[in-house]
C-alpha cells in the first residue's frame, strides 16, 4: 500500500479544489436534499396517496427524483475522495517513528470535538 501511495498522482489541481469547494458552498442541491428529507417525514402510505392524488405533485416528484439520482452520485464520489484522503493520511502517519506520540498529541481534549 505504501508503494501505491508513493506512486499515486494528485487527484485534484488547486483549481479543481477551489471549484469543488465553491460548488459545495453554493449548495445547488439544497432544495433537492430538503425535498428528499421531507419525503421521509411521511409514511409510505401517505406519500403514495399524495403522489396518486395530485398530478402536479407527481410531476415535481419525478423531477426531483432525477435530480436526487445525480446528487447521490456526487455525494458518493465525494465520500470516495474523503475515504481516499483518510487512507493517505493514515499511511503517511504510519511511516513516522513517533506516530503514537503524534496521535496522542492530536487527540482532542474533553472540551474540544473534532471538526
């Protein structure tokens, strides 16, 4: 694994990073996320009935369902990138002779929670 990390290219340019951060801050998916979560506040029977009873609502649900598919794909990709970053961090730390003391020093105090 260490050899793979040593040979691994950078996954992003600085420009890519800024664009990704800007996209996240812009939160274009906020409406889709809130609608998806709102759907989960109804029982299955209530939601089925609402979609069956109201064509306009059904059309909006269809639109949001498509948006949600793309949003979920982006979230999965972001999660994959975060997992990759975490593995890189752990492997890099494992190379240090003083890894244990570095990890101990990095532990938050009881008053502080990790970001």
